[in-house]
C-alpha cells in the first residue's frame, strides 16, 4: 500500500480532508503545568477544536505511470526474499534507505547501492547526498559490511550507462564518490535495470557467506527485450545461483499525482472511520506510542497544525513508536491508514 500527499494544485480537483475535533482525546497536565491554564494551553485548546485541512489520501494504484515498475520490482523483490519500498517524493529517500539497511540487519554482509543516474532522479540523488552521513551511520551499526555503489541508466541511449565501484569498508571514500555523482541521460521512461542487476552480479565484489543485498533506488520500470539483454527471470535465476541468495530491495520513487495524466474521477479516496488504535501520552514531550488491536500493515502520517507533513512511515505490527523531541511545541495530527483503505486522524499535543 502506498499513499500520496497532494499539493495545492490538486485541491482544485478534490476537496482536502478536514479533521474535526477529537473530543475523546484526554488532556493531561504536565509536571511543570498542573493547572493547564497558561497561554500555550489556551492556544492548544483552540487548535484541538479547530478544523485542520490535511492533504487527501490517495490509493497508490492511481500512479499509472509507475504501475509497471510497482509490479515488476515487487515480483523481483519477493522472488529474491527482499522487500520493496514505495515512496512519494525525494525527501523520503534517505529514510527509506536507512530503514532498509536496518531491516537487513546482518553483520558481515555485502551491500550494493544500485542507483538510477538519469536526469529524472536529480532531486532523489541530491537528497541521498544530503543524507549520506545518516546512511553511512546505519551501515556502521553493523559489523564489517562491505559496500559498493553502482550507477545505471539506459544502455540504448548512453555508452557510459553503467558504473561500479567497490569500496570494501572505506565508507568515507564511498561518500566522496556518491557526492560527486552527476545525473545525465534517460531518453525514455524505462531504464536498463535488469542489465544493471546482472552486471552487479558479475562483479568480483561478492564474498559474504551470510548476506548479499542490492538496494536499488529508481523511479522508472525496467526495459524489456529487445531493448534489454536480460529479463526478470534471468535476474531471479542469477540471484538464486549460488550458496547465498542475492536479496533485492528496490526503493521506488513514484511521481506526484499532478504529474500523472489521469482523470480526477479515477482517484480513489480512502474512507475516514474509527480504528482500534490508541496514542499515548497526550500531551507528550519526547515520544508518542501507538498501539493497535490487530497486527497489520499501517501507514503513519504525521502533520503539524498547518497541515504540513512531518513524516510518513510504513510498518507492520501492533506497536509503533516515534520520537518527537526535535519537533516544536504545538498541536499535531497523526493519520493512521490501514490496508482496507480506511484511516483515522488523531490529534495530540507536544509540549517540551
């Protein structure tokens, strides 16, 4: 499941969701404000009762331009025992990479970043560069992870469509290399992802007897024959050919809804309802803890009182925790979305 948040331009086609006051949210007194009658509290009382316009919730299937990429990368990741992540904008790329690295969670592993270097990926690559310290810190949390970086484009358009660099455990050198990457090429939408994966497999980089992974970051579906030398089945067969399976973790960046040429009538809205979800404490100063009656896959979207999204995360389970220590005091809205196209919006207060 994937959701997308829209810009003001889309609101002309569809009215934004308005979050009505959540009367059942308890108001607790903090240790330093037992009367809860100061100026901040009065302002929060007002916001808790105000209508806040949030971006509407959309179903991921509206992104017809990337349906093919969703399907093919999804099959590839499942067949190789990896996992695909779908994100809606470049600001989420770093966190998606970090979350993937943490989910692999294996010491003594071989890891390749396979990145689409075509021009449509410019913003995404810039955000990866900005988050390099965070990404490398995630790698460093595991013992002796060997790292390589591969770049790819369209082999039919660019003679230098593929590059591969082995950095062993010299993460600073990897950082310097990635920071120097420039986007180029990309004459059509699909790129040579299958051919790039096979080229990665053919490198003399792979040694680990525990875990071998490729994290692909791209925004376009793979080219097929005759424009590709290899097929998805070739990639899957090569991944399984050996004592250690090669796990494939695609991170797919999908376009904004207003960049996809589809009729507004095809946009599928989710239904607002009451879910079996509890948020505590409220107010809070450091963390929020969310619990569910049923274990399932959820999307958690956090907004401030202006309707600006602060984060969007997917997870599976009964409990979700989020640090809010770096967010300023104020009223916030947590929107919880389940796989049944249902969501609930919960208001809470941060007061440090």
